[in-house]
């Protein structure tokens, strides 16, 4: 339903630490559901770049200015990811993404209370990273 917004166009960029070191990359993402959900209902997404899977431990979600690991989200029952708002997924990987075009695949997984299965929402976007 909202799959094309799983990777917000033009939002992919490398993450640079204060000392100038590139520590990973990030992109904005939208809740792929017609209603908001509590952060505790957001599972670890699958993220692949050019066919290479990123480790679950390297993923972070920033919502409303607070960054958490996906493991920490299971205990966040008082924050709701609202429809029409974006969060940022950061992937910690030394050097980030090389300049040029990449294929970014994301599968956002949600636990919806009335669904007897995990909701999986996939999208692939060609992205360009510039220095």
C-alpha cells in the first residue's frame, strides 16, 4: 500500500562522524501501513545493498529524534509511529556506500494485532550516492 515510501526518494546519504569518518549510511522510511503502530510492533527489517545483506546488529531506527536498535524497540510501548511521518534507518558499516548507483532493498516487517502472520512490506530502489 505504501511500499514506494519504504525508501524515501532522495534520502539516502552517508553518515559522517564528527571526526570526518564515514560510519555508515541512512535513509528515510515511512510506515508501510494504513494506520500508525507502536514502535514495539516494528520488527528488524531486512536491508540489502547490491544484493548483500546488512547485519541486523548494524541497523538503527531514529524516530522523533531518538535513535534505538531494533532489539530495543520491543520494549518501546509508549511511542507510536504515526501515519504520514518518516523515520530514519541507519546502517552502521565502515565507509558507508561508495559513490555511484546502488540497488537498495528493504523489507519492513510489522506485527499487526489482528493479522495471524507477520506483515512484510518490500521495496527496491535504485539510489545514487555522491561525495
